[in-house]
C-alpha cells in the first residue's frame, strides 16, 4: 500500500491523508477526562458519547478509513465510499447541533459548504485524468 500511496497524484494523497483526521478525533474523544469543544461549547467525553454525537462521528470515521484503505488498494469503490463519507460528514454538523443542543447558527451553512466541497471532490475523483489513471492501473493493487 505504501507504493500505491507514492503513486497517487498529489491531490489524491491529500484527500487520503485527510481521512485520518476523523478517526484521530474519535480516538482522542475516548479518553474519559478529556474535554471536547463542540461549536464553541466545552463538554466532557462522556457527554459527547452519551448524546449520540460520538457514534455519528464513529460511523463517519469508519467510512473514511474504509475509503482510504480501498483507495490505497486502487479499488474504484474507494471513491464512492469517500463521497458517501463526505455526504454524511456534511449532514453531521446539523445533526450534532441537534444531539448536542447549541446556539450555533452556522450548521446549515456548513451543510451547504460541505455539499459543495463534496461535488468538487467527487468531480475530481471521477473526472480527473490523473485520478482515473491511478485507479485504472491495477498492476500494483496490493
């Protein structure tokens, strides 16, 4: 998989590396005496997980990690899983503001901005010649 990462175009490498942020956040939120800042509001890890917001983030983390592994294996399904994870990430901000009641007016604008970003990333993953060539070259799959 290391050779495949090196063979990735630069933007695809960046997108793959970004998938590690959500799982890293999930791991750090598991520590019981950890404080988490959610939309400017401090809460304990226990409050985060008991509200359901932690589970939402965990699902997204699993999809992101799965997408990264599939893309590192040059599987075309990795692109679709990545887009699905981005769509869920887009909807997670409004959902988390519901699960963790806050006075955050930016959740809906965040949804829109993330969906626009998802369209750009999806266009890159499916229409970019460099990304297409990476996923076509299956000689170095493993």
